[in-house]
């Protein structure tokens, strides 16, 4: 199965310019320019993209059958509990090159979310500073679609839209979504439908809470090593992939190739750690029985009857 990949501003610009700039040259220049222009959005994007490239571009490759599950997060979840996965600073999400639950139609054509870049951000409202998660989304819009009169040199380059989610103790995902301010530029070009906008937030928050659950998430190793890793998982195989520039994980690949899952909900929110204060979404134990049921799972809840099992 083919997947889209997140392409940073540097890679996009280098694809049309005769002089190719490295990460240090490109991001130093663009971040200085955004500071002079008081362009907070561009500065935040460049900051995340530079960190992502410096960290060897870590990504989650999300398979189609798992996407409906990742969109069923209970919006009452406290955003203060949602953190970037502990082994990462910034990460990308790569989607399959097929229609999926985050596909939509616009007057200008048919679109699907292709890739997302996520990382921490500091937000401010009324003089108050607080943490947040910045989400940069590529759904296939280009400068030529947004502005037909744009420079021919850049008309085929993609445009990313951003969502900044505040994460504060006591603030639910639903309340955080309601707080979002729409940039005036969001009214131009392709407009994300509300259900896709909400779905992106749910999916990102769910991936953060999964915390690399091995039942759902597995390392994406080199093609030549896949059979070997399946038979005998070994860290050296993962390390070899990282050295070759492949630092990623597959999400839901096994569900994609195995027909079904038994149980009323494949996911549940478990409270773990000392005092049961750390929330993690985990795949519920059970055997695979019916693939269609996967896309009809119930809303993820804090199942009281499962808390005893979840305690560590």
C-alpha cells in the first residue's frame, strides 16, 4: 500500500529552486524572515519542521482500517492528559493514497488528508501563556488552487493548514476545539469541513494517548528486513532502519491484513501508573472476528470495570 509523506517547506522550495539549501541555511533564513514580519504561524511551522528534520523525520503510517477507530475519541477527555509520545519531539502522520474517513469534497475538487505534522507549541490568550499541540495538515491544496494567478513556479506546491490545540488541565478536547480561533486566511481556497477538522483533532489526540501500544503500533523496518523482524523482533533491525533514514511506525497494519476483532470496542481508555493517574488508550484483548465491526466501534470511554486490570 502506498502512503503520502509529509514534505517540509525546505523540501518543497528545493524542488523548484536551482540552489538547494540545507536545513541550517534554509530554516535560519525563513525563521528570521518570519520574525521580522511578525508572522507567528510561519515561525512555528519552521520551528517544528526543523526539529522534525533534525530528528530524522519520525512518522506514524496509518492504515485505512484503523482510521475509524482513531476518530472515536470521547471529547470529554482532559487535554491536560494528552502529551506528545515520550520518545519524540515532533512527529508526522502519513495517510494511505486511497479515500478514507478524512476525505471530503470542495467546490474545487475531491480531497483527502494526506499527511500531518504535530509538535508542541506555546500559545497565548489575553496575556496568559499555556502549552498546546500544533497540527499542520496537508490535504492536497496547492497555491494554484488557492490563487490561480500565483507564480507558475510555485502553483503546484502544496499549502498546509494549521490547528493549534490548547492542552490544559481541566480543559476537555471539546472545550479546546470550541476555543480555536480561525485565521482569516482559512476563508480562502479549500475550506476544511467541520467534521474533518474535528476528526483530525480526535485522531492526533488518540495517537498521543496510544503511546506506541504494541498491539496496534509496530516499527516500520526496511523492506528486506520485514520477514526477519516478523519472525524474530530485534532492536538491531529497527536501528538499521533508522540509520538508513527510516524512523517510523505502522499503525493498524495487522488489523488491515486480519479480517476481524471480537469485542464491543477494540479500544478503551485505561488509567495506569501510581495512583492510576496516567491515561493510555490500549487495544482491548480479544480475537479477530469481523472486519466491518472495526469501523463501528463504540466511543472510547473510561470503562470502570477495566480499571482494575489497567493498574500497574
